[in-house]
């Protein structure tokens, strides 16, 4: 018994230490994940990842030890329950045994008081009559003997024939009287039957007394066994009380550590939320900056010539340049012409040349203006490219912030599921798995991959299938095809309990 108590205390201490270490490792894991997010470009990330892997392996080993301890505790509880059932059966047998005993005692008492009394009365009356008749017979026999002696004396003496006849008559009368007495007495066969019945009753009484003695022995043995069982029950009750005390202390310690862990996690969550708010503010500022850049780009686009107009003007300038070159060639040809032409023709030619020169000057000035616009357009194009690059950079930064925010929300949601209060009819680990399973239908392999990805990296497929079957029995999961549980899709049931 002492060894069992020591073993239970040892198991409870191991469970307590495992739970404490698991909580510490969870806190360390959360801290390491936060540090990992903050130290993405740091050299210590590899060291932290190796530490995380070591911690995860330690957690998995501790979980295995915890499961083994739970199995041992459940086996001990089953043994206690079986002992309680045996004790209950013995108590029921004790009650039935007492009922049989009282009934037998009652029957024996009734037999002794009523039937034996009746038989005793009959026997006593018969014996009294027999004794009385025996006395009379003995008296008559004595008288006969005396008469015989007298007859012998008379026969020997033969004093008188009349006396002999009188004596003979007297003997006859005495014999008739003896016959009457014998007829009046109890029949010998009836006496034998009564005597035999009396002996049978005595034998029956002896058997009942033997049975009562054996019954008393059985009663004493069962009372000893019941005393031992009562003693065992007291010991088990003491064990149960100590177990309840240990359980209460464990629950109290777990509650304290849980509250402590929740406080630390809430503080970390608050800091994470503050970081999220800071990121949101940064995102808002980036969005405002993007909007400003968009307005600036719009103004630049409004102030600049479109690419089609620019290309069209460029083509026109090239055409004008070719025309100017042709006009210069024509002017050289006119200077070589014969000067015999009249002034009129020279004037007309001069006018034509002047008009062409004006056209040429205007076209050249337009070309210079086009060159200025071209330079301005190149500057604006460079600004547009820079703005586009800046917008692209800001968009990438915005997407990364959104991705970080999404990951933080996912971690927050999973943490909330893992720290939620367990269901009444489920263990804490089953409740965590139930909360983590998504609402969309999944088969057992998909559920295993999802749980490994989100929370428990080292959990095995067999553990997941066992937990799924347990959740199905409790009504928290429903299979699409119950005949093929390993291939079917599982639906999560929102069961309020």
C-alpha cells in the first residue's frame, strides 16, 4: 500500500513537473517565434531555430511521458473501480447472507418452538400412558407370579379341588384382565413409529444444529473477509482523499501557472497588438504617400504631352527639316540662274523666297520649341519612372506588412484556440485538437497535416486518428462515409457543452 502511495505521488509529481515544463516551453516557444519575426536578418536565427527544434523534441518527449502517466493513472483508477465493485458485491452478498441467516434462524426457532413442542407433548403423553400401563402390567405380572406360586403350592399340596378350581377361575379372570389392559395399552408398532419419528426429529435437529454451526463458521469467515474489505475500503478512501488533495493542489498550481502564463501572453499579445497598430499607422502613412504620388503623377500627366502627340510632332519636325533642306537646294539653284530675267520676276522670286524664309524661320522656331518640349518630356518621364518605382516599392512594403499582419492574426487565432477552456467531456489535448480543426471538410491525412503545420509538428498520424475517433464518439466530428473512416471527409460539429 505504501509503495502504491509512493508510486502515485511520484506519478503526480512527474505530471506536475511535465505540465510546468510544457507551459515553460510553450512560453519559450512563443518568445522564440516573436524573436524570430523580429530577427529575420540576424545571424542568431539559426541558433534560435536549433534551440526551438530541441525544445520541440523535449516537448514531444514530455508529451509522450505525460500520455504514459495518464495511461498509468487511468489503469490505477480502473483497478480502484474494480475493487470498489468487488466491495459492493461483497456488501450485497453480506446483506443477502444476513437475510438467509435471519430466515434460517426464524425457521429453526419456529421448528423448535412449535413442532418440537407438539411432538414433545405427544411423546410425553404416550410415555406417561406407557409407564402407567407398564406399572399395571408389572403389578399384574407380580400378582400372576404370586398366584402361580400359590397354584404350585396348591398343586403340590392339592388340599382341595374346589380351591384349585377357584384359583383357576381367578387366574382366568386375571388373564382376561391382563388382555383387557394390553388391548387398552398403546400398540407396540405405533410406539415404534412414534419412537422412530422422534429419532428422525432428533437427527434432523442435529443436522440443523450442524448446519447452524457450519453457517456460523461461514459467517465468521465472511465477517473476517468483510472486516478486511472494510479495512481495504478505508485505505482506498484514504488514498482517494490524498489523491483528491493532490488533484486539488495540482489544479490550483495549474490554474496559477495558467493565469501567470495568460498574463505574460496577454502582455506579449498587447505588445504585438501595439506593433500591429504601429504597422497599421505606417501602412496608412504609406497609403497617403502613395495617394500623393498618384496625384503628382496625374498632375505630371496632365501637364505633359501624350506619347502619341509627342511622336506625331517628332515626325512633323523631321518632315519640316527635309523640306528646309530641299528649299536651301532650290535657293542655290536660283542664284545660278541667268540674271537676264526681269526685276518683276526677281521681285516675285524674292517674295516667294521671303515667304519661304518666313516659313522656314517659323518652322525652325517650332523645331526649337519641340526640342524644349522634348527635354521637358524626358525630365517628366524620368520623374514618372521614379514615381512608379517608388509606388512599386511602397506596394511591396504594404503587401509585406499585410502578410505580417495576416500571420499575426493567424497566430493570435490559434493561440486563442489553444488557450480556450476545454470541453467538459473532453481532455484538454482533445479540446485543443477540436478547436484547431477548421470548419471545411477534411480527411484524416489533411487534418494531420494541418495540425502539424499550425501547432503540433511532432504529432503522429495514429494519435490524430485516435483523437478523431474519440471526437466522433463524443459527437464533435461526423464522417461523410462511416464505412471508410480513413478515407472519408470529416465534418466539424459545433457542439455547445
